[in-house]
């Protein structure tokens, strides 16, 4: 691939353009808002000048509701040898294109499974997709050359290609992305009118659960409008679990010992099923989840503290597998949880203590 055209210079489109540009591909940028394309160009994602001949690959990064119309226009104009979209739903746009009677041999649907709470070109980064799954949904009609161009794009973005059926993809993202986002928003909505004294008690747990609720509502309306059925089915299942959980909690309020036992069993059931589901979430780099030991370090909220901890861990020969930070309420301090291999935990603990760090046991 030598040339590409990115249609839509938001977070995903600009991030893909940055990755391609960094690998020597000549990228042209266009957007319904020319100012946004100019911003992406200023960031080094390519040029906002129109290509003077068909490019190798056109990447449509429009909202799901507009993907089919943008792709249809690009196909009719012959802008590229191959066409690909990055929308978060796949079945609907393809069916719309089929209804228009277009030759789709030069088109392949795709979905990079990566993103951020922020949107727009200023939130873009060339390594956004690194190590993340990138779903491709070819059909029997997809030209081999187009599939190869898509695989080359995924390679340039350092993502991991995953081939799926379009409708299977839409059911999957409803489960792992769309439904969780709505549940996160519902939990976060409980905080909107909560008493300030209660909100000040928020810890890492509520931050983890509500983090994705910070995303742009307009973007999510587009996404959910394109995949409403599978999401509604999953929420109906969640609703049934909620009703059972509410009944179990009410039973725990009872003075009747039998009802309390029933309530305990109900709560235990949902918690155990939660444990069983959580352990299926892939671990680092998509591998099977692994159990890590936590080394908890108390730090002051000052510049350079994290860098010092990581440097000291490196000097001890310990690899930090993951890190979590919990900020103390009302204090300029926090707790850094360093996740490491079990055999490395005592080594890291001893090394950090020797260098003056306060370790919470």
C-alpha cells in the first residue's frame, strides 16, 4: 500500500492515518467538516488535499448511520482500488449497500477494537490500535486483493487481525462493548443528584465501573442506533438478573430465617456467576488471564513519583505487568498497586523498601 484516503478524521480515522503516515504511506484526508481535516493534517496525519488519482485503499471512518451512504458515494466515484470501513457495527451497513445494488467485491467491513473516552482528531494517536484486535468481515464476494490491503492496514497499525461473520461480530460487540457502556452510564447516572458527601467517598471501584460513561453521547447514539436488537436482548437478561438480585436483597431484610437463607443463596449465585464470567476476560495481549500479586506502594501526589517507582522496579529486574492508582480522598497522596508475577512480588517489595518506599502490607 502506497496511498490511502481517510474519509472522516475523528479519533479512529486520524489515528489510522497517523499510523499509516508513520510507515511511509501517503495519506489524503477528508471530512464533512474541512476544519477537522485540516486539524488532522496539522497533526501529521497526512494532507487535506484531494488525491489526483485513485488511491490504494479508502478508509471510511464515518458514524455507523452514515457509513453506507459515504461508502456508496466513494464506490461510485471510483476513489480507490479497495474500500474499508471502521464502524463498530457491520451487518447493517453491508445490507444497506447490497440493497443499493452496488458491486461490493472491492469492499470489506472492519472494526478496530480500540478507542478512548475522548473523540476528535486531537485525541488521536498513532499507537491507538497497537496489540488490539481488528475485526475483518470478508464475504465470498470480497476480492483477495482487498483482503490483503486490509491486512496490510492492520499490520501497519500493529493490531491483531480477527476474521468474523458480520452478524456474529455485531452480537459480540453488543456483549463486550455496547451493553457494558449502557450499564456503566446507568450506574454513573445514580451519581448525578447524589449528595456531595456521598460522592466524595468514591474510590477506585466506582471509577472503574463508570470510566466509559464519560464518552460522547452523540457518538453512542449513532452506535446503538445501528445495533439496537442485540443490545436490547442482553439488557433484558441483565434486567432479569437485577430483578432476582433485588428480590434476594429484600429477602435479606426479612426476620424470617428461611427467607434470609434464600436471599443469601440468590446473592451468592449472582456473585459466583460474576466470578465465572470475569475469569474469561482475556489477559495481557489477549492471552489467557493470569493471576498476579499486588505490591501496594503509598506515594505523595508529586511529579516524578511514578517514574521513580518504575525505575526502581526496573533496577530490581522486575517487570510491571499492570498498574492501578487509587487517590486518597481529601489528601495529596495515593496508593499505587503494582501487579507482578507472584515470584517477583517479594523481590520487588524488598527492593522498594530498601529504596525508601512505604509498602502497604
